[in-house]
C-alpha cells in the first residue's frame, strides 16, 4: 500500500520511557523481591497505539511532548523507527520525559507506576495546526493526557470531520464536554464497570456493559481479557468474540495493540465486525510473542 493510499490517523497521547522488570511476582507493601532481568522499552499508551496503528497499515501523526534529554530522544527515535510521523511532538527543555516502571510476573501479568512528566505540559494550541488534520480519518485519545488536551483535540477533530476514539484508560470521570465529542469508546472490564456501573466477569456481561454504555456513546468496545471482546454500535446488536487460544508471554501493551489496530482498520473503511476481529487477532499475537526489542536486557 502506498503512502497516498493509507488512511491517516492522528494520535494525541502519552509517551513514556518504560523500564520493564521481570520478577517471580509483584511485591506487596514493604516487600523486596529479587527479579530476573530488566530492559528499557518504548511506551506510553499514545506512543504504543501510534506504532500499532502504523503497523496495521495507517499513516500516523503523533502529537505529544517529551523532554530534551536522552529519554526524549529515545522516544522520538522509536516513533520514527515504528513508521510514525513525529514532527508534531514537542520537545520541552528542562522538563523530564514521561516514564514508568513496570513489573511483569511469572504468570505474564504486570503492574506499573507512571510518572507523566512532559506529557502533562503539552500546549493544546499545537492542535490548531490545519496541516495536522489534513486528510485525517480518525483521532485516538487516551486518559494519560490532561482533559483539556483531549477536549481540544476532539474539538479540532470534529471540526475537520474526523472520527474521535477515546481509550478511557486509566479510568477517571469523563467531563461532559469530552463525552459529547466521542464517537468510539474503548474500555477494559474495570473501566467499563467504573463508567457504566455494570460488573464485567465474562463475555456476556461485557456485551451487557457495552450495551449500557452505547446509550451514552455511538459505539463502544469492551475488552474482557482472557474472555474476549464485545462491541456495540448504538441501535445494532452486540458483537461478541472469544479470546483466541494462545500461550501467554505477557499482557503488557496488548490493549494498545488492540486499539491501534481497531482504529486503523476503521479508518480504512472496514466493517465494525471485521475491525473487531482484526484487533482481537493482533492482540492475541502480541500477548503470545516477545518482540526482539523487548527481550531480556540483562541475563
């Protein structure tokens, strides 16, 4: 597919320098555990989703902020290496880039602490650049950015006739000004419960949660981990897809791969059902493989 044929997606989101630690378990309060290895990793939900969307065939323009230091340069290099246009990423002097420390346990699950840094200092004025929205089909947002930035981005997208997708992670209350601008909401089981009030314990309850949230949003996708994914467009029947059987390596970043693939396929004009299947398959491949760039940094 040539560049001119690729759907254009704008991602406004977080960029984090991740330090991944492999350990037998995650420590409890006051506990010290001896780990196996550690490695640096490109991250931030925005950055991960941008690279995933590019990998799924989209032309992606990233908007974010990094510090003018080694972490920031690492993040910009990895965006470019992932096929993402990083020319709209702001470099902020004397500010630390966003970073996180994530501990992945022997079962493949993880817990993380993020320090947002430069991500909280992006000037919403950069979103007024008409060139950013030229030929764009979709916008991806996440909750690792301030509400003011997300609202400004969603308004600019709406003015340009661009579909607005919010991955409401991590969970927080959504201001009505933002809710009114969202075309597609993507949440996991916890986020669905906190936004919609229905507990998600399996695939049918994920579909129920999607149906309830579709009263507020035109389209909703609820990812339910090992149970699968449910999607609902307002006025249509829910789509339920079981998780594909895989050998789990790590769940880290799976949701971002899902979102990037989903929106890339939607922007290319594929049906809602087909987009869900493609995203489900991409996430399954991700959790069952370990990319070379994420392999053990120390023996």
